[in-house]
């Protein structure tokens, strides 16, 4: 089982959906947590069904520390700030998971990706 997470807002929704499609095609058994960076994205996922996806809102992960960072950064910087926060949140809420991979939403996987993964898993 591959545990994955990503984040994006409505402007990046087409890219996030492409990422999801490529993961569906090439990953086999997986679960993807998506942090919706705005209400439009959150609503889109709540109104549409996506297999193997858990949608999260900013309200789910914004602690006091994270909110402090929010007001000191641009929107893009804030998104980058959340890239380590999201996997930490997912791991904390799911103690049965011992690993997770953060994916930028503008990634698309092709059929050859798993050759690399198999090599890296066999050669730590």
C-alpha cells in the first residue's frame, strides 16, 4: 500500500486531478490525502466521488503555529510551508501508517515510474 498526500487550490485543480488519474493508473493499491487549499476545492471533492481519496480542509490542519506562518508569508510561500505539515498531520491522525509520500500537485506519473521505485526499495 502506498500512502500519498498533496495539496492544491482551485487554480491547480486540473493539475491535481491529473496527478490523481496518473496515480490511479500506475500505483495499484494506494490512498491519497488531498488538502484543499480553498473552499471551492473542498466543495468540489465533497460533491464528487474519488476512490482512495480523503479530502482535508485547511481548518483540519491549521494549528496556532501554522496560522502564525500564514500571516507572515505570501500564498505560494504558505503552500510550501504546508508541504511538511500535511504528511505530519496525516501520520499523527493515522497511527497505523508508518510512512507517507508528499507529492506536488503538478506531477504526472508514467508507466516507467515503478522501475525506479522498485530499485530504490531494494537499495535503501
